[in-house]
C-alpha cells in the first residue's frame, strides 16, 4: 500500500514539473516569435540572453529525462511526448543550435506492444 502511494505521489510530482516546464517552453517560443515577427520578417541572430535561455532549456530537458529510473519508463515516455513537442517547436525557430538537439524526439507507441515510432519535426 505504501509503495503504491509513493508511486502515485511521484506521478503527480512529474506531472506538475512537466506542466511548469511546458509553460516555460511556451513562453520562450512566444518570445522567439515576437523577435522574428509574425511572418519572419525580422529574422536574425538571437540576442545573447535568448540564446542562453534556449541552451539552458535544452540542458534542463535532458537532465529531467535522465532523472527517470528504469521502473519509470511510462513517465519518461509521457514527458518526452508532452515536452518533446514544445522543444521541437523551439528547435524549428532556431538555426545553428547544435547537433545535440537531434536527441530531442517525440516517441509514441505504434500499437504493437514494445515497438516505437520516432517522429521528428
């Protein structure tokens, strides 16, 4: 009973963290959209503080994914699905951000137990 309660608490903590970080990613995406203009008419090099924010979010995202243990595979997949989409939205708005961003993926099951379909923007 205690282990089940602890697992449930962990799920809720992960959901709260995912929701909060997702809000940060959306805010950053909106800031990038504001810098570039509605149709991309102001495209140019990112200001240093925005570039630092993008790099910081990547580092935090990867650290968060690495924090899940082997028994938390479902939570990791859920976080990759929820936050990976937002991370790819950032990736699509930036150029020259580094090959490490290729590790940002969206993973979903294909319906056959144990098989994965990797989707990239």
